[in-house]
C-alpha cells in the first residue's frame, strides 16, 4: 500500500532502482482519519507537501495497492501512469 501523503515518488523511484516495475495498481480516495488528522501528524504531512512529497486535497488523499514485479519479468511498466494518478491532487 502506498499513500499519496507518504512520499510516493521516491518510493517508486526506489523500486525502480531495485529493478522493479509497477505492473498493476488500484487507487482509492480516502478521508483523513483519526491518526492523520492529529495536529502534529497533519503538520508533518503539510511539511511533506511543501517538499513535493505529499499530495492531497483539503478533504481527501489517495491510497494505492501496487503490484511490483522484477523488471525482467514484467510485461509492462505502469510506473509513470501510477505517479500521474497518485500525485494528481
């Protein structure tokens, strides 16, 4: 699971550096919950956003289930498409 507010770009880049590709993914919007709405957590998420490491709107963020495969086994690489979707907000 990859959250849009927990540095998804660098997470995917790390996977690519380890020779993995995104071969499938599913994204769903979620409202901020109890933990992510705590003031100290919300401040940290806002700081990540300033650094272009978190992506969300006032009311929602996105959470993704991502399937990785070793690049030499993958028939397709959806890393670019995934990043466009997860960073859209």
